[in-house]
C-alpha cells in the first residue's frame, strides 16, 4: 500500500514549528508495510489543500493528514475533505459529550466554534482523542483511504497508535512489514564508504542498502520486507557479511547508537575510567561524553587547555614544546602526546585522550585550518598520536575532531 502524508498548517511553512509528525508517521507506516513515497506541507488555505489532496489521490492509496482539526476558522481539513468526498459533517455525540463535560468541570463557557472539534464526516470512523478534544477521522471512498489526525504530537501520536493504526491494519491485504538494521561506522567518510560498497549498492534488491551521514559518522541502513523480524534479518545476514568483510574495521555498532555510547559501555563493562584534554574543540568532546546518563561512572573529567600556559600548568606539557623558534608548537604531534600522557598521570585514569589543532577561521602558528592532532594514552598500551585534516566551518571542524577522537579511543579499546 502506498501512502502520502499531508501536514496542514501555515506555521509549518513559516518555519515556526518543525514537522516531527512526518518522521513518526513514516516510521510507523514502514513498520507495517505501508510505503510512504511523498510528504507534503500545505498552509491553511482551502484551495491549496484541495490541490494537495488531488495530487495525493493520483499517486497514493492511503492519505494521512495532520493538523487543521481545531476550533478556529483556519482549521479546515475536515471541511475540505468533506466537500471533496461529497459528505456532510456531523456531530460525533461521544466527542461532544466529552467536550461539554470538559468545559463544565472548569466552569468555562464553551463557545460555539468548539463544536467543530467534535465534527466528523458522515459515514466515517471517528478516532478518539484521549489527550485532547479534536477527534480524528478515518474513511474509505472510491478506492482511496483517508485519515485525519490532529497536529500537536501529544495528541497525534496516541491517536495514531491506538486508533488509526488498527484501522489501517484492517484495510490492508497482503503487505509485508519492513524491518531495518543499522550499521554504524566511524573513521571513514560517506564517499569512501560508498565507494567500497558501490557494487553492492548498485545490485541491491532485497535487502536494500542505504548510506547516510552525519558529521563524523556514517550509517548504513539495511532494509528488508518479510513476514517476521527473524526472516528479515536472515535475508540481511549475507549482505551484512560482505559489508563487514570490506569495511568492518570502521564498524562500531550494529544498532542505532552513537560511538560515545559504545565507548561508555565498554569502559563501564571493564571498570575503566577516562579523562580528556581539549584545545581546539573547547570542551565539545567532554560535552558528548557527559550527555550520556551515568557517564560519571567512567568519565573522570576534562581539561580545556586552550592556552599554552594551561597546557604547561595543568598537563605538564614541557615549555620547550610550546615556545621558541625551534619548538614544534601547540599544534603538533609532540604536544598532543604530552597532553595525553600528562593527563593520564595527573588524573590517575585508565585512558586519556587529547586534541589540539586549528579550527579556524584563520591559520595558527603557520599551520593550516583543519590540521588536528590526537593523543591516546592508557595504562596498559603504548601511547599513540594521530594526525588528521578536516575541512568545513569552525563548528564543523570542531565536531569532526571530537568524533574522530572518539573513534581513535574506540580502536584502542577494542584492540
């Protein structure tokens, strides 16, 4: 079954709110075998909504609308669909009784316009709103099915989950649900990962292979249509094995988690601790780690040693590395190593990671923007230094550097 989502609301077009409903509905539809091929956003305008419905009817069997079910004049979704289908709007008495009670209990006068929230299309199925007043609607006509849902997610989600979803299942025939597995990679860019897997991506049928990237990490989503999750994962296994054989060294998880979460688990399971010393990232690495609930059990803390004075005073970086004509400088492999080793000793931790580099927008010490050095030191392994070069804005370089530091730490943890 093909579906289209139509979000109704001028506030969405103005960017005043984010259309998070589309993400939720797309995921829920995919899970039951309904393919969402198009998402549309339209303002509170009856003519444009009519056009959006006509287009959706030409390419989908199920049309799900969110928004425009409230009491005001610009809440027109039910009115437009009722006119399009040639059906009258009628009062849903249980919804009206609930609304009357709601206002009476609060000793508030219910103005006539509130009645609109209890209206539904004649001959349709009313969808109860357990967290609000505006009811939803589900109806099938001329081979097309329509669902109208409220816009606020706190009302839309429970209505869809508890009432719309069972209705959709009741009109489905033999659609198989979609199941997905996430493969998370770090230390490799999206283009290099795609190049390594290009023949697999070009030849894909079922399961499908979809790469997509965030700054500092890449995800491969394997998706298969099957009767059960076990059957789907069995179909994915040979493809996953080929992917792992080619780029397995960068694969840090087979679930949708961040690399910092994986590191946290490894440290916690092994009863190890970590501290970090940051220069160009300005505390971003510490922020990523402390965003994890319970991180205090493994993360001892971080030092933002932005100046040479603090690198020397807090981390024990020798002055001869930082100052002088012949000195390698703050942005150097020598300083990165000294920062990590100094922190390891002073923090009395099992692992220490350091970052020093040039985030921009201007070069520093005659060194180019994007040049970053990482130090990884531990009690039980030889310390190592990694040089990397990143491009992008100052913020992008900082994020890439923080994520890369996590990757280099992860490599040592799994060694």
